């Protein structure tokens, strides 16, 4: 089982690198991470023994956040964080346009069921965007425009 997970992760990472495309995002990944992690009483940017950083460490999960186009990469990172922390891997995929991007979440969900990790998605609604299209996180790129 362990070798199957490793081979799956390697395949997914190679696929992600091969198919990575430059996508512009209105809000930064860290803004989504702040919103979700604080709502789940997690620790942001938890540093592992190997100096990698878990986006959010909760009581039960080692959580990796990524935008929809980086779905495969997020799985590899989450599984690595599970091994480093002993907490169940979780992918939180950021869907800025759920109608168009649900296909990516469905891929993650299918693999999560097969390889026993958790997955969910979030949308810009989690950011509590104001009437000026800004989120409350000062480090977000929407506030630097």
C-alpha cells in the first residue's frame, strides 16, 4: 500500500509539472488558507522536521491548499505532510469558478476515496469579500492593486 501511494504521488507530481499553466488569481492562496484555517482552529504554516511547511495543521488533518489547476500537486504534498505529521492528509482545493473547475475537484475526490485521504473545496465566498471586491486579509494581492 505504501509503495502504491508513493508511485501515485510521483505520477501526479509529474503530471502536474507537465500540465502546469500560468493562471492569474484575484486573491492569494494564503488568504484562502487564513480564512479556512482560522475557522478550523488550525496552525498555519506548521514546519515539519524536514523543513517543509503544512499549510494548515488541525487536530486531525495535515491540510494542503491549492488552486484548481494544481490539483495533482496538492495530493502529493498532502500525502507527504501526512507521513511527516501522522495526521490524515487533506486537500482543500480552491475553486474560483466552481462551474468550470469542479472537474478538478472530482479528480481529487475520486483519488481521495481510493487512497484514503480527505478532500473538500472552497470558493471565494469563504473570504467575505466586501463591495469593493476586497477581502479582509491585508497580505492578499487584492489589497495591493
